[in-house]
C-alpha cells in the first residue's frame, strides 16, 4: 500500500508570504496528524483530524496556521503570513481508528522562511 | 503524558548488539511503550511496541521489567544502515493520542 505522501518536500519562502503544505494519508485511515520540528527542538504535535473534523488542535502555535481536511481525505496546512520561526520540518502521519501499533509518518516538508 | 529519558547518543560497530535503555518513571497503567526510528530526511518509523515483559519482531526486541519504569530496545547485529535516531515514547495506544517526542538517541554504527 502507498504510504503517507507529503509535498512539497522542500519549500523556501520569504517572510510574510503564504505557504500551503499538503498531506495525503494512507487510504482508509480516518486519523490524520500534523507534527513539526523546528530547528534544534523536538518533534511537536500540532493537530489531529478524524475524517474532516478537528479533534485536537492544542498544538497549533497561533492563528497564522490553518489546517483543513476537506472530504476527510487529504489535508493542507497553510501558514499565512509566514515568519522566520516557522522554519522547520512539518510531518504528517495517519492511522486507523481504534487501538494502533504506531502511526505511519510521511517524509516531511522542510520549510525555510527567509 | 509520561516523560522519557534516554541517552543522547551511542556508538557501535557493525555486527554488535545494541541496547538502548529508556526511563519512564511516571508511566500510567494504560500507557504502552513505543519505539520509533528516524533516518535523516525521513519521518519517524514505528519499530516496536509493548506493554510488559518481552516483545520481539523481525527488527528488534523490547524488554520491559515488571515495574514498567524503564524499557530496553535491543537491536541484534547492527549494520551501517541502522545509524539513525531512536525515540522512546510512552502513551496510550489508541488513535488520537498525541505523541510526545523527546530528543531521542542518536545511534552511530561504524565499520
């Protein structure tokens, strides 16, 4: 089966611009998660979708970040306007509902804000 | 969620067995212990999960003592391709659980 796909793999934008990251989860996985790692820090949870509904967005840093999951399939994470401190690697993961044996992560999008 | 403590780095040579120990003194009754592996430019990859005693799969073994306050990931006969960061996580094993990653253990395998 195809894994979790993220694109772009890299993005370089200027401060103040907008960037949209996309994540395609494994087909049939109702749960989708966003995580990120900023420079020198640990991987941090951002939010969790169940189908198209946000279940937990406690990790979203501020209102410049907007996540959507239209139709319960792929998800987008928009950063508008981007700031220098948003630079890092953004990971998406997915899982089936119920008890799990690990989440499946994508390869991440490396975002650089200059 | 329980906090975990593991060594920042470890070095090994090809063919050796590597044991990475993780401390999780505040583990809750419903928590499971999960290990992930991460290569550069990739996302974390699930390796193994356990609740108590010993779990073994084709990649690794996980040893958990009775008090569950620690766990040891054992990698048999490592190769250069096992060079990666290994994360120990403790959380309820149900979808929706937000994972808390620490700094992990950077394992370097040399020839």
